[in-house]
């Protein structure tokens, strides 16, 4: 079943100026319930703009975005956030550094709930839930609930952000190069945690990555963006059998760009 439909999306930045930039050019994408999609493409292809359009940070000029058949095009970022969670590249974006781990978790937990005043102290019941969720990460964060998020490493913060983004099961999880700012080992750790959470909660997810190994290994579907359109859409067995070399070849075929121009980065 189609969970999220993007139909004929156009976005131009700085319209009518010398910097006019037609980024999304009639993009169509139907995302099924349970799809875990890797999104790849060169720098400036429009990947982040696509995710920002879904989240509502970017207002599209043309086309429609439907969640479970209903248009969310005119909905605010806040309204969409009740169903759509996000994790960004920068570990500092996802957590409030002046708040403790449990306070961060509480904000995520109470999101969209009535009477969700943050000034209310974290309850014992909430604390137990947070502990059990955090212990799943295997990082010992469950024993540091009163620690300020500021004291966590980049990897720990991304893991915490992932837990927060999925604490209340989102209908759609958006990941924008969420492991790119981490060292290779930590990036693997966060990627594996991501996979575990997505599988366990049967989440529908769009994951932008510049890591070709990750794009191939994880998820059931892979799409390639070029000039604001989906130019490759591979799933099932075809995706499972894909090699990095074949992916590079596909990229070359669709963009005319060579591997060497650093458009894509190998993991
Ligand atoms: N808010 C914005 N205002 C103006 N230009 C933007 C904005 N966001 C993105 N762009 C431009 O749109 C193009 C696509 O950006 P982006 O979607 O971030 O690409 P990607 O994530 O694929 O690297 C880039 O040229 C970028 O500079
Ligand atoms: Mg981007």
C-alpha cells in the first residue's frame, strides 16, 4: 500500500533572480508501507530538498505530497512532525545540549501529546521506558539519564537522536546523511542501530547516504536522484545483488559524470 506519495514535485529556489535554481523537477516517488529506501545522488542533486519538502521545511511550488492518501502539502512542520521524524547529519541538531538525556527523551515522548508541558518533571514510569529503550542501544546511556546531552560523543548523540525519533513510532523516518559526520567505526555502529530499529519497528524510511556500501547493504529499495528527478529505482533481488561497481556504472550512465569527480563517495 502506498504510504507516502510524491507527485510531480517542483521546487525552484530564488525564483526570478540570477541565482534561480530549479532543484526538484517533476519528481515522482511512491513509497510503500515498510519501504526502507536508500537515496543516493551527487552533490546538489536535490536529496536534502526532497526530504525537507516532505518534512515541510521547504514549500514546494508544484505537485502534491500525500500521506495515507491525504495531502499534507499545506500542513505546518509541527503538524507533519507528529507523523514524520527526522535525523540530520549534524549530531548537534537532534538533541538539546543544555538538557539531560532523560529530558531530551521526555520531549520526544510527549511530542504530539496533550498537556505535554516540558516543565513537568520526568515521571518514574517514563524513566523506566527510557531506560529500556536506551539499553537497546548497547552504549550504556541508560545509566546516564541525568547527564547533559552536551557531554555525549557524536555517535552517542546520533544514537540518542535515533531513539528519540522513534520513541513514538513515526509513520515515516527521514535520515539525511545521519552517519556522515562520524568516524568510520562509529558510522557503522549508528548504521547498524538504525537498521535494527527500522526492522524491529517495521518503519517506513528514506535514508540519504553518500556511503555506497550502506546504500547497497541496507534497505529493500534504492533510488538515485539526478537533476531533481528519480532516475534509478531498484528493489528486491535486483537491489540485493547490486555491487558498488554496478552502482557507479548506473550513476555514470544517468549523469554522464565520472567516478573521479567526487560526486559520490565510497564508504
Ligand atoms: N533554502 C535554500 N535556498 C536556496 N538554495 C537552496 C536552499 N536549499 C538548497 N538549495 C540549493 O539547492 C540545490 C540542491 O540542494 P540539496 O537539496 O541540499 O542537494 P543535495 O542534498 O542533493 O546535495 C543546491 O544547489 C543548493 O545550494
Ligand atoms: Mg544534502
